[in-house]
């Protein structure tokens, strides 16, 4: 075999590159103590002035500019400011208020029903073997049926009244809550359960100090899904048939080519979603302080 | 008064294990094992990895049932696991009071926490504790119920040498105060010599060797008798001629 020679690039590249390659080093100093030029600070500020909301705001501004320049036609996508104006108008005409109220009422009722059933069944299924046999199969089957596909059946069964809407929302909220809560309770570390038994703690202690707090992270994941799916259920129920509510507002806007009105509805839906998300986040901050991932230690 | 009654109760019960068998599938891990521990005695269990030390401890704790033979232990037992097994979602104090009832539960927990040198940390979350502190909390949790038998499965294996020496002092101090029988599993021969009233060596699913240790604290650190004991333990473990 021919001799393979490894070239010595370090020598060729010069002393600077050589030291860099041979002994790369890292220096760690306190975050605040890093020497910062005013220019650097300014650049950092300029880069992400609003954190995660920077991108949405940039899109909004671009949208506004394009709309004003006449690139986007009014029926296609009206300017954000004009959407806000429409919202104010609709509110003053006394349309938006009642519509929003009725939608929130539906969502609230549906959520209350769905979460109650989901939590009760999830706790029973998670804690008791008989509960698991009773509920798991049914919920697994229900989980495979798409939410929107249930709507026609519900209309056949319950008509196009409020009941259908509330039930659809509670269906959307209850199923993910059950599944996540069940998995969370069953997923509590077996070694901790075993340890608890050895301390002489009874079943009540086991449930209140180990299983319930231990399943809280999974419960909150379930809550997140439930809230999201309940909004989905709300939209579906209101869009198909309603004479009041946000969905009705949107359908009406569509019929009369009032793109503004459609957007007002969409914006409110998205605000509801954001609010729900912030709500769960606040809960997490309070309830999951013990988690190592919160506030690095 | 009440403590005198409790001590009497403990005196009348020790650990008695008779011809205990434990199998996993067709593997017999514990094979007709006999063991007695007197009250207030600190017994150290040595043995190669996989010989069945944890299996025996789980039987004594009542976590598993034997496949044969008989196990008799005090009703009040506590176990300190290799990992601390603290509930991450409960503060230190609530971790210690886990199995306690009654109005004085919190005060007792505070007292025991002070004993293990953790007063003032009652409201800390487990994630805020160092490894040694967490292990001390689980020691406190074990002691707080005034058990007649404390089982410790390699409780200090994950700790550094200095912390481990501190924990040895702690165990010695707690022993004189609590007078519980203790069975401590370890891989560390020096730890065994430092703490034991009696050292047992497990082999082939039984107690292979038993060595009473009657040494003063100073002699446990350095003496001819200590080195002799060490040599005999190494021999029992099949490691003679090394070290
Ligand atoms: N649940 C189980 N199922 C099957 N085999 C097991 C089980 N638990 C323990 N064993 C086997 O029994 C033997 C003894 O295990 P044990 O945990 O008691 O060992 P050990 O002496 O504590 O070892 P180490 O010092 O490494 O902790 C091992 O060979 C292990 O594979
Ligand atoms: Mg073990």
C-alpha cells in the first residue's frame, strides 16, 4: 500500500489557526457581565422587540401597508384597522355583544359539561381497574370519530337547537380530558407509589398527595386540548346552523360578501384561543412550581 | 411513658427470616436463606451485584412476598431506597409527613429534620436540594414514624466521599437516639466496617459469612483488627489477594 500522509494544515495555516484548532476553549461569565457595546444592545433590541409577538405584528403592519396601497382588495382582505373599525361598529349596532355572549355561553356550558364528565370518568378510570374497564373502550372508540363527523348525527338526534351545540362542544372537550387524565394518573411513577405504601400512608394519602398532584401536568395538557377542541366544536356547531352567535356573524358576512365581518369573527375566535392558552399557562405557573423545568435551578 | 411501651414492643420483635425462597422464573435468587437481627442491631449486608440483596430487602419491607419460607418483621418498618424517591411535587416537610397522622405530625417532622441537619429547609422543593440533602430527607422520612426496623438499600451510593462520611456520623448519632434495628445494604467494605455491629456477606442466595464487629470508633478507622476484618470480608466476597 502506498503510504498515506496526513498533511499538517496547522503549520500551513499559520499560528493563529493552529492555536484555534488545537485547543479550542470556551469562557463562561455571568450573563449580565458580558461586555456589551451600545450598538450590540441596540441590535438585540431591534431584532426581537416584542418577543414571540414580533412576527405577528410585522405581518399585521405589512398587511396594513399592502391594503392601504391597494394591493389587497377590500373584499379579499380588508386592512386590520378597518377590521377593528367594523368590530367597533358592530358592537355599537348591538350585534356583536349579544352574539359574543351567546357564543361564550355555549362554550361555557359545553366545557362545564364535557370537563365534568371527562374529569370524573378520567379519575375513576385512572384510579380503579373497574373504572378502566368501564370507560376506556368507549372513549377509545369515541376518540377515533372526528368531531365534525358527529355533527350530522347530533342534529338528527337533538335537532338544531342549543342542545346540539352544547353537546358537540362537550364532546370535543370531554374526550381529550379523559384520555390525558387517565394516562397521567396511570403514568405516576410506580416507585413513588411503592415508596408511599412503605411509609404507612393510607389510600386517601396516596390519592391526595401522590396521584392527584402527580397527574397535574397531564391534566393541564388535557385541559389545553379540551379548550382548543371546544372552540373547534363551537365553530362547527355555529357555522352549520345558527341564528345567533359568532359563527352566525361569520356566515352572514360570507353571504353578504362582508369580508370585514368575517374577519371580525375570526379575530374573536383567535382571541378566545389565546385567552384559553394564557389561562392554562397561568395555571401551570401556579400548580407546577415544583417541576425542575420551571425556573432553572 | 408511651415511649417506654413502644420500646418494649420493639424488644419483643426482631427480624426472623427462616428458609426463605425467592424465584424469578426458573432462577432461584434467594435459596433457603436464614437471617435473624436483634433489636437495635445494625447489620450490614455485603454481596456482589445481582446476588439478591435488594430482593431480600423488598421481602423484609413487605413489598414482595416470598415463594417459600417465613419472614417475621416488626409492623412498623421504614425503607430508604437507593434513589431518594422524594415526591417532587411536595415540599420537604410534606414529604416527611407523608405517612404521619395526628396533630403533632408536623412538629415531629420538624424535629427529625433538625436531627438530620435540615432545619430551615422545610419549605424547599426537592428540586432545590443537593443529592446529600435529598438523601437526608428520605432518612428523616424513614425515622419519623419511629420504626422498629429501618431498611437501607445502598443509601449513600450516589454521594461523594465527604458527604458519605458525614452521613455515617449521622447514622451513628441517630442509632443511639432511635434504637431501631437497621439493615443496610452496601458495596463499600469500609462503610460496612465503619458502621456495623455485624457484617453479613451474601453468596449463592444465602448468608455466606457473618462477622461480629466489636471495635471502638477509633479502631474502626485504623487498627490491626480492622485490617484483619477487612481481609476476611474480602475473602468472603471472593476478592482475597486483591487490594
Ligand atoms: N422483578 C424482577 N424480575 C426478574 N428478575 C429480577 C427481578 N428483580 C430482581 N431480579 C433478579 O434477581 C437478582 C437479584 O437482584 P437484586 O436486585 O436483589 O440484586 P442486588 O444484590 O441488589 O444487586 P445490586 O447490588 O446490583 O443492587 C438479579 O439477578 C436480578 O436480575
Ligand atoms: Mg440492589
